[in-house]
C-alpha cells in the first residue's frame, strides 16, 4: 500500500494535496484496493460548494459503491474529466492521474485536522 508522505489524509480514505489555497482531492491507494476495479465515478459539478465532511462524489466498482467526502470546505473549481472514460486511472494511479476534483479551500487550516501519512498507515489494516 502506497502512502505518500507529502499529503494529508482523512479517516474516510480521501487524500489532499494543498497548493496555494487549492486542494486536489482523491481516494487513497488503500480505498481503491478495497473497492477493486472501478467502473464509474460520479464527480461534483464545478461551482459546487462543500463543507468538510459533505458527500462530494461517488465511486462505483464491480464490488460496491462508496461515497467520497470533501475533506476540506470550499468550491469545486476543476474535475478530472479523464475519469469519465477511464475510471481505472484511480486504480492505476490513485495519487497521480487518478485525482478526482480540486477545491478552492475556504480555510487552509482545515488540513491541520487531517492525518499525516504515518497516522493514516496506522488507521489502515495490514493485509
């Protein structure tokens, strides 16, 4: 299981990369491995605003569907349109090409409530 050290993590298995007030959000390698092969991803619309913890997207796989929560509050400014035709990008590159959406965050300090990589690894059961 890959857990990059430079990201922030939510207990609900989302990751955040913060850059100049913009949070890139995705699901973790652990989450995608639990879901198995993704078949469809319902992303939020650009311009939608969320509070931290709101349901923001849905990922569906051959095994199950799962909600994706906004780990920080703000307005969606971009979605990963490549996932419409290739949801498997999340399985293949969860922390890179498989990102889900970008949020212009209301309060950058919200990431202070998230976990670092070591804390997230402790949360995940070992296979």
